[in-house]
């Protein structure tokens, strides 16, 4: 590939309509949130629409984003709320 670079990856947390939290990664947040709200983002969020972004965190690359996503998913709901400031 000529002149390409790694896209910027980030970890995000969504708050669903039922006040639950969903954590994911993306390199295009706007497109990913639109997919979630259209019902094609993740099975978990499909029945909990609409969703809104409550937290984002930059990652160096896809691998780093996946590792951070996994660490956030291991947190308790209370710890996640503390992370997002709620």
C-alpha cells in the first residue's frame, strides 16, 4: 500500500437507553456510533437503543485498543462508572 498509515484507534464506552454500558473499539467513531444506532453495531446494543458516547480513549494501534477494551470489560459496573465520571 502506497502512502498509507495505521488509522487512529480508540476505545469507546456507550451508554444505552437502559443505562447499561457497552465497550468497543473503532477507527471511525462517527460511523461506528451510526451503525450502533441503526441496529447493526453489536447484538448487545440492538435492543438497547439509542446509545450515546460517554467515554473515549486513544490507543496507539488496534492491538493496544483491543487490550484496553479487554481490561475495561473486566471492570465492575461501578468501576466503569468511575472511569467515565458518573
